[in-house]
C-alpha cells in the first residue's frame, strides 16, 4: 500500500512507469482547489532552477473547467517550502481523449495554459526567470493517473514532449499537500483539511 509521496518515490522510474500503466483516470474536479507536491525521476529535472526534482502544482477552477500552474519549491533538510506567491507554467486540465485515446488518464496540457490571463486576474507579475521557464514548458504534456494500491491523494504521471511526437520524458509522483491559497483557489476551494505527512 502506498500511503505517502516517499512510498512512490522509493519504487524508482521503472516502478512508477509500471504503476502508471496500471492506473485509472482521476476526475479533474478531485484535484481542483489543492496544491500538490511532487517528485520527478528525470535527471534533467535535477538541474531545474525552480526546485530540481522536487516540484509543486496547484489546481483551480477556471470557468466551468479546471486548470493548473506550478510553484517554486525548495527542500531543505527534508522540509518542503512551496512558494505559492509566484505561480508559473500554467496548463489546461482535460480528459486525455483530447490528446490521445490510447489510455485513460488526465491530461495536463501546457500548450493550452492561459497564464497571462490568470496572472492578470490574480494581480501577479512574474519575474523574467519564471516567464522563461513557463515558456519552455509549453511543449510538455503530462498524463496523470491514480495508481493502484494507493491512498486517496496520491497520483502518478508521465511527461511527454508535444502532442504530435509524444516523446516520453520522465515519470513523476504527486501527493495532495495543502489547499490552494484563497487568493488563487477561487470560491470552490476545498473545505476539508489537507492530509499530508508531517
């Protein structure tokens, strides 16, 4: 049974890929209103200027649908510090049928993210570095599933480059961490407390 993020990380790239292949598609609504912390298996991600292999994603209601963004992360002595005041790397959240019918999953489409409009609505002005990182992320597509034998709030994803080539880049694990800040989560932010490891 996978209970926390570290349980998923411990199975490594091959283990996450197997779990991803056996997973089921979550509903976009179950992610909306939450911040998730995650871990990427890619060695390239270790050189990321916004957190290395550690990352964080937030999901929120956008009109009648769900969208999301990334947050800067720092992990020091095992303590996660997620800076939700500087969102970047926006994506649309849709059924995977919008991209590929080969498997059941939830699609995070960076090519359809409406970052400029959302940042303006939130009154946030990102710095040059985050604008560049967000732009570089636009070819990415993530397919997210709920893995078998996992507690509620744990997910596994696989990142691909572009909807045309569908080149696999890495696998990653996600854990529901905390509610989205009121200023970003909108009126449908979750009411129950986040469940995460202490």
